């Protein structure tokens, strides 16, 4: 492998751990949080000086966070939400974020992994609560695809009570392809289904296990369902058909003592 390839991999691994947030108040709160590793503050040249922008600059100076100034269009490309970013964005380094390739490279040397895979979780509140449960419980990784899931925006961060920054997130482009790669590394794929006969609480995987959570309305997609070797359900009483997907994630996080 040549030096340029090594440099590219290192750069990619670094930016896979960066989460960019936007909006003046959310960014100010993040800058004031000593537990967060703030990497760079981005400001639009069109911002009026003083007020909350002045507070942002003061906090950045206090914490030695580099500041970059951009045109309004450039800032919108950084925030990926020009209508709501208010001319402000902040890069935060999340130590437990990594790309799928990096995670798979580590996998052979890791103890038995318990992984959540998110298949079309479109409600930001659900996604935030899932990440909070994963960060708190016995979940080693959350497989989050950029395609099909809610973006990691302010609503997700709020619903997670800020724990999104601590969540063990593994980023990929599309879930079916990512699951195929994981299966190739010996991971067992388990789909959570309302019609499954076998209980989540009774099954103990022998090796790495991926628990797939499906869309709030339609459940696990057909493409992902074909990759699952087993379906697991949660026992229900009194005619209840299913639980909220975030509640299901919490149950998985505490379903066994690893």
C-alpha cells in the first residue's frame, strides 16, 4: 500500500468520527459542553457580529477551537441544511463513530459483538432514543446507513439527550450491502419480527450477532429480510401486536448479560 493510500485511509477514518451539527443555540450548547471534542466552528460571512455569534466566537477562543469563515452557500454545503443552519455549524469528534470498513477490520480480534442494525428508522425521535439505549446498554455497535434512516440532526440529538455523541455508531451507505459484508465476517443476522415464534429472550447467539430493527410502519425490508437467518419476537399479551421500535431496541440492549 502506498503512502497516499495510507493518508487517504487515515483521513477517511478521522472524518467518519466527525458529526457536524448546526444552529446557533445547539452549537453554543455544544461549545460549552466540556465533555465534547469540538473540532472546528464554521461561520457564514453574512452573520451579523455580536450577540450570539459573538458568544460563539468567545467560546471557540476559550476552548482553542479553530474557526473557519465561509460564504453562505459554502456553509450550507457543510451543514447540509441551509434553510435551518442559521449560518453556523460545528464539527464534533465522536470517538466511538467509525466507518464499516474500519469496524470489519477490527472484528476478528473483538469479543462476541452485539450489534443493532437500523433498517429504515425514519422518525428522528425513535432514532435518538435507540441511540441512547445502545449507548447505555450492552450494544457494541449500531449499524446506521446514510440511505433510508433519519439524519443525525438536532431532533435526533435532542431525543438522545446528547448521548448520540457517545453512541458506538458504524456508518455505511446502504444496509443490505453492509449486512452481506458483516455476514462474510461470520456475523449472524437476526430480524426482529412481530410474527416470529422464537423469543428474543430465549435465543443466545454463539458468535457475533446483528439484531435488525425495521421501519416503524412496514418493518424489516424485503431485501434485508432475505439476509436474516432467524426471526426473533417479543412475547405479547392482552392482544398487543407490537412495541415501539425504540422500546424494542432497549429490550435488546438488556436482553442478556454478555
